[in-house]
C-alpha cells in the first residue's frame, strides 16, 4: 500500500462497535450514530440493512445499517479494524478483548497478525519471499505477501508513527497526543531515520514504539485517531 500522507485526510468517518455472539452469529452492540452525523447533528434513525462478508479482514460478517435521517448506509466495523483494512490494529476478538496467543514469544506472535506484522517479521529475520512461486518452492504456505510488500508495510508504519522525514514536528506532537509517546522521542527517532535511512533503521525504530505501546489492545482508540491523522480513514466513531 502506498504511503499515505496527511493531505489525504477527509475520508468518510467510520463506525465501530463490539461484536457479541447472539444466537449463532456475531451481532454488533447497538449503534446510535452514522458517518453523516459528523457534519449533520440531527438524531440518527437506524435500521438493519444487510451483512457484509469479505475475503480478507474481519473473520465474521459485518452488519450494514441504514440511516433514514441522513439517507445513507454504512458498515459497522468490529473493534480494532479500520475501513477496508486486511489486518487489525491489535490482536483482539470481535468484542475488543485481547486474544490469547500460545507461542514461545506470545507478544511478537500476536503482533504478526496485525498491520504491524511486516515489521515484526523483518526484525525477526523473516523476509517475505521475493515472489509467490519461490514461496511455493520452499514450502512457505500462505506467506503474508512478497518482500516488496513487506517493505511497503514498513514504510507505512514509519509514517504511522510520525517519524518519516517528510513529516513535521507539529505532526509528531499530534502523534504524541494520540499514542502517548513523548514528542522528543519521536523527534529523535525521526532524526535517526533521516541520518541512516536503511530498512533496518526504520524497522528498529518502529519496533521500539510497538514495544512501548504494548499491549496494543489497550490503545485502540489512540491508534484509530492516528489512522485518521495520516489519512487512512476519516473520523472514528464508537457506539
């Protein structure tokens, strides 16, 4: 995915909610707002419309609601997912509770299933294959992607944490407010990326922030706000 910059902020707001098991399927908790309510504060009148089922992203079908006040339909995303994201922000269940990961290194294994997985793999010496044919040849079932995609994901993470060289210290201050990372630490990290712009440096800097924010499920709100700041999506709305 191409690096997204702040100038692309302005995408449609999105609604997320905790999904709970009701009968034989997941249903979202009651939602009271639609994306259009950000610009039009009239009370929303919502009703169930349909279900959205995707090949990538959330494993459970997502509820589609209709707002008769604002004449719009929208998807209710489960906790930890932004619009059209293939991977979650943190290893969480549909209700937002942390997933229990059984592994020798549960913290890293949990991160591998998130949008930060490319960084974790890179720092662990796991380079994604150069192409799908090589992956098949060497018995690497279902790799997350190819190596150039891994590098794109790392570049996106560098932007996400505000340490890309094209971003300003003012942006890093906003990142600090969203994620709770000291502004000076972000500034120092950005200087290291500027002075030694290797993939190892970029991945190491992002990895340090991931450790500082662990567990990620505790900072989902801040991650969603930061996604808005870099232009991944519009205003995140809860239930």
